[in-house]
C-alpha cells in the first residue's frame, strides 16, 4: 500500500531536509520500524510518518486495526518497491479476549449483538479450545474487514446494510499460547504467531463459539513481523524528536539489504551488475558469493553491498527470473 503526498509541498519539504542534512534524511528510501499507537488507523499512522519525515512516497506492510498497537513497517521512497516482500512474513501478537459478549466487529470497538453467561467455563475449557487452533486451519474473515467483494470492501458493504458472505480460507497458526486466565473478569490473555492474512478477531469469535459464551478481542498488540520486533520500533513521539535532532535510542531505520536479510543473497561482480541493470541474465562465474537460505527468492547486491535486483532463482539449474531491478538512477545507498 503506497501513497504519494498531494501537491508540491511535501516534495519541497523533503528536498529541503535532504539539502540541510537533517536526521530524517536517513528515513528516506529506507525501511522504518514504527510502533503504531492505539486509536489511530494504519493509514493515519502512515500519514503522520510521512509528515514527520517529509517522505514524498510511503507505504506500509500489514494493516493493523484502529484499536490495536504494535509494529507497523513503513517503506519510504524507492523502498516502497519492497513492501510486498515484507507482507509475506509471519506475524506475532499478544492480546486479551473477553468472554460473554459478542460484537459485530468481533472487537471492543464494535456494537454488542449478544451476551451470554460465563460462570460454567473453566480454565481447562479455555486451554482445550485453544488447542484446536494450531496448525493449518480454515478461517472465515470478519465481515468488517478490508477484503474486497467485486471491488468494494466487505466492511463498506456491511455498513450500507448489505449481507456479506465471506468464504473460509486457509491460514496457519504456528503457536497459540494462553496465559493469565482471569475468570473473575471473564477474560484471558494470549500470544500467537501466525501466517499473513490471519484475523485475530476471528480467533476470538471462534473461541467464543466453541466455549458457548461468545467473545470479542479486547486488546491486541503486534509484537513481531517476520524478523522484526516491536522492541526495535520507534513511537511517533520519539520519531518527532528524531526529526528535530534528538538521537533515537533504537535502530529503527533499515536499509533494504538489512530488511531483506531473511532471503538468500548473491554478491556479483561489476560486469554482472551491468547486465542485470539491462534485465539480462548473468552466469554463475560472475557471482562472488552465494548465500542460500533454502528459498527461491534471492536479493542480488554489488560488491559495495548495494541492492540491485530481487530475483526468483533456481540455483541448481541457474535459472533467473527478475522480480525487481533497480536501475542506475535508483542505486541503493
């Protein structure tokens, strides 16, 4: 999801900051780890990061609901081309599920549609229900979601009174740990690591159905996205301080090669670099170093460590299919 700032104001602002060599210059054409606060949409957070950094072009990977907080990865400038690679990663969350109440959105911001007693539910019941959520499961997304039906968001259709039927889809839950069961306050906390596209609100809804009490997601925080942790993310207030010259206490700015370090890497000679920039294949003898991490996607860098391409590779057969090539005007620094 990339957005370009309207008008020339932000372009002039970004150019001025680059010329002045202000700290936010480091934030341009980079990947930023931001800790989204509760009460802001992902879009609102992106616009605020854009305002603080002066980035003309900016996008994010992985939407968070308004009531949720946690790591939201921003890509600025030329790095917006990398957004889709960061979307593929597994996500980690912590949160709280409230029993006995169901809402139309399956979270605390929704309208209450049902209430049921919880007194008969035990801690063991909750643990038993949770065990059924690990592995590959079929999950029905919430009706209030950004998923599109015939070009329109499901949530927009529901708000206009339309009846929406969303098909179940396969997602994977790697870990789902329950802790701090508080039956007196009819809630429990959890930690989950799951594949992209998993709706934690749907997990809360389905837990409530299994337990016969109904439930909604009361609190949610994204603690990790792929190889990135919220511990390394910067808050908006700290980003504002950084933009005004106060050093950050976190390494929240990453260059593309750092951000894509979970992919395989091929370091190539200058002769191969010239071929790649013209979309031509290079031979294996032009590779100085190959780091194979077992996947098909490789980043290709020059001898200076600059990212010059991302490719789908068959290393054994040496077959190359370029996914992105960054031309000479887009050399990464």
